């Protein structure tokens, strides 16, 4: 989230869903004031090796939605299979 906030401070917007988290490493063609890369390494994967789901505009506030689908890589679930989402601060 910190890298996304830095991107937003520089460009005035968050990356679109289409641009995705890759915009934190590689400058999108149509973005001005990009001053990245905003991540020192490639976009990380979740603890189970899956890509995070990134959506902007999101459905849960002004910030982008970032979703980890848990160990089973499927929506919902309990325990290690439970989703981890950016808009809940449990």
C-alpha cells in the first residue's frame, strides 16, 4: 500500500485495474509525473505464490482494492483459505 500511496502522490492517481501493480515497477505510457520504480523488486506474490488481485477504482472506498484469496486461491474460505483484503483492518 505504501508504494501505491507514493505512486498516487507523484501522479495524482492510482494505477488502473488494467495497469495493475506492474505500474509500480514499469511506467505506464499515458502517466505523467511517474517517478518510480516504487518497488525495489518485482511485484511480490502472496504467501502461497499467487498473484494479488488489484482493482481500481475499488468497491470499498477511495483506495484500490487488493485481495489475497488465501491458500486455496478461491474466494471465501476459512483458516488459511480465508481471503485477506485491503479494506478490512482485522
